[in-house]
C-alpha cells in the first residue's frame, strides 16, 4: 500500500465519489481547486461566508436528488448554522414520513493544540449526539478518513464529519483499490488484557503511545477507536470491558455531558459489563473551560500522556 497524508486521503475520497456519482456537489467558502479543476465550478462551488446558507443550500440540493457536501471549516462556525442542522436536516426525513431522503455530508474541523484560542479550539460533537437524525463520524487515521468519508457520501442521511485540525499532516497507508468503512464498527487499535481504553479522534494516537509505554511496565492496555459516535459500536466496547474489567475513556472535549460520559454509561447500565468491572471507570477529558490561547494553559486543559497514565494506574 502507498503512504499518503490525512488531508490527501480526504481529498481522494471526495474525488472518487464525485467520479462515481455525477450528482455530488461541494459547497465551501474557500476554493477546492482540485475539485474545480476536474469537475468544474458548478459542482465545486465557492460560496459566501454564511454557514446557514451553506447548510440550507445542501438541504435543498439533497431534497432535489443531489448529494451535497457542506464544508463549514471550523466547528465553531457551525454554530451559526445550528438551526439548519439541528432543526431542519436532522428532522426533515422524519417530518416527510420517510418519503424523501436527504444525503448531506457536513465537514468541520475540531480540536486544540495550535493556540487558536477559545473560539477555534473546541470539540462539540457531544452536542450533536443529542440530536436524533444526525450521524457522526470521527476519523482518527489516514485509512479511516478516506473509508468513512466515502461511506458518508453514499449514506442517505445527514452525516457530520469532525476532523481534528492536528491530523491533517498525519501519514498512513491507504490501499489503491476502492474501499469503504461501515458506520458503527469500532476498530481495536491494540489488543490488551488489563485495561480497556476508548479514545476519540486525536486522542487515539496519545492512547496508543501510552499503551506502548505501559507495556514496558507489564501493563496490557486494549485501545479502541469507536470511529463513529452515531451509530456507536456498543458491543465492541462492552466485549472489551468484559475481558479487561477496567475502562478509561479519553476525550479532548469537555468532561460534562461528554461522549465519554455516554460511553461509560453504556458499560455501567449493562448488567453483564457492570458485574465484570474491577474498579469504577474513569474519564480523561478536557477541562470544563474555554480553551486558553496561552500554550502552557492550553496544554493544562487538554488530556496528555501523563494524565492518561495516571488514570490507568489509579484503576490498577
């Protein structure tokens, strides 16, 4: 297999699906030059800086037989279009009694680590998990972003892709041939027997680094990447916890009402997994504060290897 970057894999996914379906349209405030060069400005449109117009147009296109991609860039910009996403796109198929589908892919970048301050550093996916009708993907690797974006572009429902800003330059192996990754299927990134660690987005890489270091101390950590939050692979997480008896969830988003809390609840509410727990599950999350601009303060509020190791050692 060849090695390409996370950003290249995402671009390839779009190009391949544009070739596959002539009714796919891309909407973004900045020019997607590779798409414009191959498919023309009608299918890869540069739009005004208005996120509600972007998502509203995508809904209209989807309802008219097209597959629409709305690239909102940073997730904070998405709040401007919350009505369109939450009150329209998420509900419209239900309100039409299932008579029409609305295939929309909404792309947003997330995450801290580059000193972009409070308004450009959040991970708000838990807010959207609370909205029935939206599917959510959280690709953490080069292989996964291509496969998940291709699946999202073939899905007949609104799908939101949250892509961490620090992953764009990540390198990884990707097959030459066409492939997709089904939604709702987690990836076991590393097998282990002492602790289950469920990690989200960029934290998958922190979790794997921690697992590698702890292995030298004789601590065996199983690392699971859910890959999609809606649908969520509950069975894979529960099966792992039954084996290890311990659970740590690592999530850069704020702790309160987090995806991490939802993952822990699906383990503790199930009798089979709850009875196998040897210690209370732990969350290693971002602190409940706006992300600071100052690099030392920013580092303080988001999870890192030390915080993850401390949580695992407490469980043991």
